[in-house]
C-alpha cells in the first residue's frame, strides 16, 4: 500500500469515528427531548441554546465524578469490561458503506473503511464479542443484581442472534455475496428492488432481533431498573459507566446503519443513478444514507418510550418459539424460490 492510500484509510477511519461520536451526542439529546415531547414535558433546555449542549455537560460530569471501585470486585476484569463492550461497538461500522464512490484528484475513493469479502460475518462476529463485556461486568462486580443482568443478557443475545443471523442468510441468498457493498449494489435501480420489499418477513425478524441485541426496551431485561437496580452496570461510576452508555448508543448507530444497508438500499437514492452525476451523486448518496439511518435511530427512541418491558419468559418464548421457526421457514421459502427460478 502506498503512503497516499494509507492516509486515505486513516482519514476515513477518523471521519467514521468522529461521525459516530457526534451521532452519539445527538442521540443523547434526542433521547431526552423526544421522550419529553412524548410525555408532555420540556426536557433539558438550560445548557446551551435549546439545551443542545446538554450532552457535553453530561460528559464533563462523568469525567470529573469520582471513580469508585467497590470492595470485593475482580478488579482487572471489572476495569476491562467496559472497553470489551465499547471497542467492538466502535469497530463494527468499519465495513458499512455510507456512500457511493467519490473521485478526488482523479483517484476513486470508496466511502467505506474496509470492503472485505466477509463483511456480514465481520459484523456478526463483533456484535457477538460485545456480550462478553456485559457478562464480565456482571461476573466481576460481586453483586447479585449485576450477575443476574449479565446472565440475562447472555441468554437473550444467544436467543436472538440465531433469528437475526437466519434473517441475514435470506439476504445473502438473494444477493449471492457476503460483501455489504455487493448487497447495496444488488438493490440499485428502483424503489421496489430494496430487500425490504423482497424479504418483508426477514426485515421484521431482523428489526425485532436488533432491539434485543442492543438491550433496548422492550428488551432491556439485563438492566431492568425495577428488578435489578441497573443490572450489569449497577456498580460502575464515572467514565466506566460512560463507556457502557456510549457503547449502547454506538451499537444503536451500527444497528440502524446495518438495517439500512441490508434492507433499504444502503446509500441508494431511488430512481437516481448516483454514478452518472459524479461527486454530486456521492453527496446525494451520503445524505440519503444519513436520512434513512436517522429514521431508524428515531424509531429506537419511539419504541423505547411506547412499549412496556417484556417479562423474561415472554422474551425467551418470542425468541425461540416464534422468531426462530419463522426465520427458518423464510429461508426455505427463499431457497425454494431461487431454485425454481434457476430451473425455469
């Protein structure tokens, strides 16, 4: 790799990291203002214009709060657990294409940090690693509430990862590739070429599983303040708690981006050939991707403040007895259709 290529990759990494962190800040203020609007409250409106600087104030508060490590914890694991959750959450976005190629000084640059052949497997692998951070936090905290939260989370993620993975398999069957960029290109052309219209059942399964994977209501059984005080992060404070907080929102951002990529054409703007209008098409594709992702991030907030939390038996029943059989059925239907199409 030449020096210029290395610089380009480094710039893309910085852009993705800065964009993710900026979106985390936006989501923090959006979560509080949208929930306030839905409940007839005002929400934060003192720090900065319209309360827009409230996330900055929260970050400063976390930074200067005393970092308490309770007696009896397994200190090395206790300290490591937040990083085990946060780092994979920040790394996952690396394979997601967020725009069409851009041409700068005659050089074509892909708006994607890494276009690897097994992009889907990379995403699924990193999302699976994140659960270790939650389990280790619960195990090392020397608290029954944290331990129960960690155990709940591990059981929940195992249950819903199966259905989510099978929903993704149906998309792989249609596109014939594990590369996320190929999946996006397979949905080009017109609105109904998006996978959400080809695979509506897979989309519903994937969307529900994503909420469970990110531990958001109505699937936040690993935190469940009324039962477990705060679950796996009960004993955490200061920046360690902030890392758990940031990891949740980073996972939401990645989940929204992945949903857009797999089912809503990724950066594709319907009825427009972005490549034919050069860099203006690239700008349009990036804005299209941001708008779609913003909708699903808003949906995360909307669902959280609309639906009540499941009981744990309901959560497990939905994962194993409803979503898993439907996902398997959907794969058989998809495979059968593709086989008949090939034969005919």
